[in-house]
C-alpha cells in the first residue's frame, strides 16, 4: 500500500506543479505564486485559464491519494 500511496502523491504534486507552471506561462504570475502555496486555487484558476485536463488530473490524483490514505488508516497494522 505504501508504494501506491507514494505514487498517488507524486501524481498529485506533478499535476499541481503543471497547473502552476501553466498559470505562470499564461502570464498570471500572481495567481501562480498564490496557487503554489494555496493548493485548492490551482485547479480553480486552471479551469478559468482553460486547462481542463490538468485540473481534472489534479482532482483525480487528489482523490486517489485521499482514498489511499483512508484505506491505509483503516487497515490493521501488520
């Protein structure tokens, strides 16, 4: 379970950084800087900038990570 959880987290971080880079590339430097620190703003502003696929990847990766954390917390210790 640890490897799957780590991969989901890496996917989430990668999607987040892709959104932030896309915002910066579009000239929204202020939004990119804020979205780097306040993670939920990245997909919101990414959708506003037309980055639907990146925002969807961000949401899917976050959902996978959250499910993985919940399953890991509920699993009995080995």
